[in-house]
């Protein structure tokens, strides 16, 4: 078996004898024949060489305003890009297999952060997304695993309240209402079936039911009310 050396193509390491063979030596013909007879293995040792060059002992590869770090596998591990003023505007992280793990984007005062789930050969699927403006979280989205279907969405409305939406895995709205900044239910809430039919409505104050709740049957017809004294 052979191994490519990092910084030259004019010699190769014979791993069986642990000797270096130069292209002007007679044994080079043995390697040439081996590479022709073992195309896949030749391709693999070339890939191994490129991976080790990219890894570069974990050192940062700098190119203009971009920084890259690679895994030993040769796949990118960390990517950063800076503005002309030196501020970080893009930051991506990757799993060992090269699939994206998380992303960060900054556009003016707006920051967008995304996290992903590793699905191996199928790539990555989005897990969550958070929007921040001037250091304050404005909107967050959670997705169902291995899909682009939104599971929950929270959007800040004021310094005191945020709107909450919860969805079934078929994309239909399950519940909606207000949360205070301690994530306790407040105000009017509505709940729906998977068929988009109203099931109940409630009123909350700091996470506790107040006033009346209204319940509906499977046809969306009012059935009864429950008083919360």
C-alpha cells in the first residue's frame, strides 16, 4: 500500500516497507502499475492527502476576510467572515462529516442564528432559528425533526408580551395566544384540532385560568362553558 506525501507529487511512501520512493527510481514503476490497477485506492490516498493538507494540524486557513478550520476528515469545521471594519458577519459550524451544524448571520443590527440536526448522508435538517435585533430576541422558530415544518413560533410584540403559535406536524395551527416575558400564558388563547376546527378558548393571567373557558365539539359547535372562580 502507498501513501501520498503532503507537499510533493514527485515521491510516495511505501507503507509496507516504510520507504520513500522517488519518481526517478526503478520502484516508481511498481507504484505506477499499482495506481492503474487500483483506481479506487489511488483516489482514496489522494483524498487522504487533501484532507491532511486541509486539516493543517488544526491551524486557521486565512484568506482575505475569511477564516476556515478543517476537521481531520478534511471537511470544514468552522467558517468565519468579517466585515471591512473587522466585525463578525458570518459564522458557520459543521459536523465531522461536513454537514452544517449551525449558522450565524449579521446584517446591520439584525442577527440570525440557526441550528441543524445531522442526518448523515442525507445532509442536515433545520432545528431552530432565532432573530435578534440590537441584542434583543425578536422571533424564534422551532422545527419538527427532519422537516421544514414549523413546530412553534414565538414573536416579541412589546417589552411585556410575545405572541405564541404552536403547530401540528402537518402544518395546521394547534394553539395560539400571548405569553409574558416569563413565558407564562396570558390573555386569550385558542386551541384547534388537526382538521382546523376550534376545540376551546381560554383566558389566562400569569399562567392561571381566569374568567370562562368555552368548549366545542368535533364539528366546532359550542357545547359548554367552564367558569374559573
